[in-house]
C-alpha cells in the first residue's frame, strides 16, 4: 500500500509534515536511521507508518509510560495491532500482549526501557520475528544529559542480539549527544542522519485575499511567463477552466486531476518533467511523483486543507535551491468549504477537532500580522526570526484596533441567536431593512445599523478575519449559521482587544466598487 494511503486512512493526515516523508522512506527500507526533529514535529509517525509497511513487529522503546499508553490507545483506535509492556500493566494486559505477539497480530510493541533488563524479554523477542527497533527520546542514552536512563545502554545489546535495523529519534540536536547516540546505539557505525532544518529559505511566501481569483492567478502567471509552475485548485472542474484561461492568455498550460485516466495523467507528468515553462493546473492528486527541481512558482487558487498540505505543496517549488515564488489565495468561501468538508466527513469527533485545529493553523498563517515564515516554522516546532523573503517582511501589514467592529459583529450574532450567515448579519449591521430582516424583526435590534460606516466588502473582510482567528464558525446543523467559539468570549465580555489587518480590508473595499 502506498505511504499516502496509510497516512490518510490510518493516521487521518492529508500530507506529511516537513522531513517526515524522507525519514519514513529510509526507515521502511530498513536503513539504520538517526532523525532529529523538534518536539511536536511528528516523530512518532516516522516509525509507526514504517511499522505497518514492514513484515513482523516493530519494537518501540520509549521512556515515558503515559506517552506510550497514549500512543498504543490511539493506534488501537485506528485499528492497528499495538501493545505495551510496562510496569503499569495489569497481568491481563501483559497476557494479551504476549498472546498478540505469539499470534502475530501485533505490529507495534512498546517496551519500557527497564523491561530490557529483565532477560526473559529477549528470548521472547527473538522468537516472534522483530522487524526493527525504534527508539524514542534517544538522547536518554547520553550519560551527560539531564535525561540519562541507564537502561537505554541495553538497547545496543538488543539490536545486536536481534540483528535488525534501528531508528533513533530525538529533539536534542547538539553534536556531542548525536555522537553518543551513534556510539551507544549503532556501535559507532554512521546511520542515515536526518537533521536538517525545515526551512526552505529560497521559497518566497505570499497570501492574498481572494477577490477575483482568475484575474489574480492570471496576473501572477503573467509576471512569470515561460517559467514552470503549478496552480493548485480545490475542484477538478476548476483545473480545466483555469488551464483553458491560461492557454488563452498565451501560456503553455494543461490540467491534471484524479478523474483523468492513468494514461492522460502520465502524459502530463512526462510533459511537465521534460518541457520548460509548462504550467500544470491540478488538484492535490498532482505532486506525489513530481520530482522536478526547477519549478519556479506554485500558486493556490483555493485554500489548501491544512498547514501541512500547504507546506508540502509549496515545497514542490525551488528544489534546486534557486528562488521560487508562491501565492495562496483565500476567502471566506474557502473557509466555509473546508469546515464543511471536515464536519460532513466520516471521521470520529476527536479527529474532526484535530482537523479543525490544523485548518485554524493555516488560517492563522493566512492572517498573520508579521513574518509568515517564522509563523510557519514556529508551527512545526522550529524557531525563526524575520526571514526577509515573504510578503509580510516585504511590506509589513498595517493593523488597526478592530475591537469595536468585531464586538458589533459578535453582538449581531448573539442577538440573532447564532442562526445566520454573513450576508444577513451584514444587512443588520449596515442597517439594510431587507425583507428577511423585516420578517424577523431584526430592524428593531439595537445592533441594527450600528456598522453603517463600514462598507459591505469591509464587513466581509472583518468576518473572514474573525473566522481566521477562529472566533466564529459556521454550524452545519444550522445551515452554516455562524456561532461563537470559546475564543470569542473574552472579546464579548470586553476583556480583550483585537488587531485586524487593514490591507485585506482596503483590498476588499476596492474589489466591490460598483462597475459604473
Ligand atoms: P513529537 O514526538 O515529534 O513531539 P508527535 O509524534 O507526538 O511529535 O506529533 C505531534 C503532533 O503532530 C501530534 O498531534 C500528531 O497528531 C501531529 N502530526 C504528526 N504528523 C502529522 C501530519 N503529517 N499531519 C498532521 N499532523 C501531524
């Protein structure tokens, strides 16, 4: 089964995080691996996914019992055979683990390091066909570090006795610790090491509020005529119409999506690889196999699914290290669509919550008030300062105190019972006594007309930013009626202030000027 299918079906992720894919590949191939990733970067997936790709059971050594139990529970919930041998086990739990091992139903066996001291484990592990060893928090093997665990010194013996590949993971990057890990866990034989940062400094990052998407994408492409680029779209139909529009504008462009037959897709892939200056307008189906080093630009005509997808998709640009440019468009409709896709999906409730959180992270990035790259890297656990290569470093956005209009909007939502969408709410705020407003007596509300001074387009930008900050969310059970999240409470109570970006509001203000 391909990695991406497992990634989606078992783990529920739509894209790899930076660094994960290469590590997953190396571990699956059975290389000895040392991977250094920041905390929260997603190390566990780098051994869990390969464990499913390989025959036999993967032994995971981890120092934290609570964490082990959490991971085992999550794996089991996803239908993966996993168990743990720790001092916290009940005898029944331990029996069940042994049984799973004997029957070959376990894919991952978590072992607390102290269990390695109990000699009986080794005999058993020899019998059951261990395919590899994964060591979490590998720096615990370092005698000079704060986290030294004497039992970690036995891992080297275990590897020798089982004669299987070993993958070691840690967030500690200093060289002395690395050298010690190599000595103690790999007997001094250099493993494949993954320790580069995630930053792709040659890729310029930019977002823009979506006003006239076709015009915006055509403009972006026109400024880069003759260069190879990818435009990602949210729907198959749009890839076809946009490719047509690009061709009419004199570009060499074709479309690509999962609905095409394999032969047609292969033709596009080959053309893209071989021709200079071809633009491929595609859904996310395009990219996994694309290994073209000189893609000079990547544009998103629609907002990606998550911050991980965003990173992966823009990361296809500039693999040769030369400058590459990106532009991601986003609008309130994108946000609504992505939320609805999550809410209407079949995933369990906790996965939906995590999906919303990942979408929020992307929206936070879209509405960032300072250096975009540093916001992106911070999300993946790295620290960064102003990069000088993103739209916000180029032109720092002007912000203004948006507390008052945001409160007005929240108040309109509150007084109408959290049942309505932006259109109706803006009518109330701007004092438009439409039929719908009158029928519901909303022209009698104290909020009616309080926001007259703000144009309709400006209100739309304010609502979009409010969604971006996750103050409000459309409720699918109320036909998309906007409801508050917890984050809105301090603002409603007058305990917090909020800064909004002026530029997206002025841009939106210009976009709807009546065409007279
Ligand atoms: P680490 O061990 O590196 O601190 P974890 O393995 O616990 O990090 O992962 C941190 C978080 O990132 C978890 O909530 C996990 O669900 C999430 N995560 C990992 N990989 C991905 C991915 N490819 N896409 C989205 N979320 C991911």
